C-alpha cells in the first residue's frame, strides 16, 4: 500500500473510533487539556487571544483557566456519562492558596455552570464550599463528549473584581456529536412558552426581554431566583466564551414586576452564534429555557420542539439543559 493510502486508512479508522466512544474506559484515557500548576497563570504575558480575536485583557469570561492572579483548579477532569459523580474544584490565588472568602452576588458566593461543547447540555449547579476552600457538587452528565466548567465569582479581597474562569471536563462513553440547535425566538419547556424579544448586538449593550407564558396566559407571579426573576447565561458557539448578562431591576425594588417580562442587558463581544439559557422559577420549580441566536440578526420566532423533562431531587426540572 502506498504511503498516502496508509495515512488515509489510518485517519479513517481513527475517526471511526472517536465517533463511537469518547474517552474509552481503561484502554485509552480521555484527551483533556493538561492542567497548569495552581500558582501559574496560563497566559503570563497577558497577550493571549481567542479564535474570535481580542486580547485576554479584553476577552469575555470563561476562556482562561487563570486570570487576575486566580486559577480554577479542577480536581475532577473526567467523569462517566450517565453516572452521578462528585465534581470537585478549588479557586487558588497567585500563591497557590485556596480562596476561602467570597462576596455574595445574586444570593451565592460562586456560580458554577457546566455546558457541553455543542451547547446542547447545560447545567447550573450550586456547589458547597468546605472549610479548606474546596468546592464540590454532584453532577450527572447525560452524554459523552467535551464540556466546559465555568466558575463565576468575586473574591472578598481589596480591589478584587468579578471573574469567570473556565476549565475543560471530559465525559467518557459512546459519543455522538450534535449540531447547534437552529435559531429561534421561542422556547418551550415543561408546559411553558418563553419568547425572546431583542437582538444581541456585537460591541454594544442591548436589551433582551423574555416573556413567560403557560397555556397561552402570561405568568405574572414568577418567584425570585438568585436575587432576580430570572437568571440568564449566554455562551458563544465555538469557544464557549461566557457573557456577563445583567438583570434589569430586582424583586422588591418597587418597580420590577414578577412577570411576565424579564429583561436583561447584554453585550456580544463579536458576531456569530450564541446559546442563551434562561433560568426562571414558578410554582417552586426552577426551569431552563434555551435559545440559539445570531448576534446582530433578528431571531425567527419559530418555536423549538419541546423536550421531555425529568425532576431532580432538588425539585428542579432537567429538559436536557437544566439543573
């Protein structure tokens, strides 16, 4: 066999193997990024760039494992798809010490997001911190493949700013990649319809308004969740850049109503596709509605197909995105 044909055959066999399994059992370890030492900055020069352009100093959150003298030290870089596991991590300062004091923001010291690389699976988790600074939370990822873990926090130290650090997580098992869901301004989850109004605009803050209804009637009694009537996370397709999205108003301020509208201010760092995840609470249950949008473009109103939900022990639903 000629050399070119041998290489082609080898590549085809390799592609077939990885299309079948991700991080296969005991024979091969999953391919994951090597974790830096806790005291090292991943980009010490501050000149790192993302595939969408822009220096690290101006990059959106979640693209770096270290920033501003803090590092996300993920103790659990691999899990098995479909099996409950404990996700453990530590936030360390420039001296390698575990950070054990945080400012509470949106009712929590730290917000933890886990999203699959194809942005089909999403988890908003609430880890607990041990006295030694180690965070942990149970996690059950339904599909094999690559995931990104985001820790959104502000250290309770003078001059500290809000940070979102990201680290790679691999879920082993039979792997089947999925396409990004097509753009739609309407999502259906657990009997609720959520409509998105507004356009995510590159380089400029814009208003995103989400309207919640059930059985054709507006929901006007949303319950506070994380200090607001909704919590919105936006992730850029491709590199999974994490956008800081700020709610407009808060419960008890005298002007913000408990539905049916929940408004946010968001800025897209670039054009391209984004996935939006809205958490809202009603009748004591937190649900997640997901949207795909194109920055700078009007999103069509065709609703996405509803997905079967399952209840977590916390009472939250999981429709393939959720908690």
